[in-house]
């Protein structure tokens, strides 16, 4: 039996990512980048949380 390890990247949630083309909101930059790649929507806005 072989053991497989999974790798997880931890991202800090300090801003929202908003697609100006289809109005979808993302919490993680990796999801926003995946959306840009898959949909071809090049215009993403970042909205930082205020402290």
C-alpha cells in the first residue's frame, strides 16, 4: 500500500476579487486566476479589507 501526500497552499483572506465581466466574487487569488484562465475574462478588481 502506498501513501500519497497532498499539498495544500494556505492563502490569507485579506481581500475580495471581483470579475467585472460576470460579477462573480472570489475570496482566493488562486480561484480568481483560475476564473480568468477558464473564462477569458481579463478584468478582475481587488478590494482589500480595511483594518
